């Protein structure tokens, strides 16, 4: 059963749309949307393992130009 998580992302001012476009090209990303509130982008990912999740978030998402901070919320059920 795949592991799902929501990733909350804070971006540099004016970079949210570019970050979303980059995120949508990553394998494992199901949705990526600009939102209002404390964070600028919310992403739904689905991967096979927790280590794959860690690689996707820390190895790929956090390296996208404009990403300042991420918070990973793993789905519990």
C-alpha cells in the first residue's frame, strides 16, 4: 500500500507558481496547488516507502529554486 503525505511549502515571494510547475513534474507528486494562508503551496504525494518519501522531499522538492521551507504531514489512514 502506497504512503501518502501532504507537503506544506513556503516559497520566496513571487515564486509560488514556478515552484508548483516544477513540483508537478516530479514522480510521486499527485497534485500541487498554490494556496492562501501560512503556506504558499500544498502538495499531495504518493510513494512506495518512507525512504522514497524522504528522498522526494529532501532530495528533490527542497532543491527547487524558491522553496524556503517544507512541512511533511503523513496521512494516517
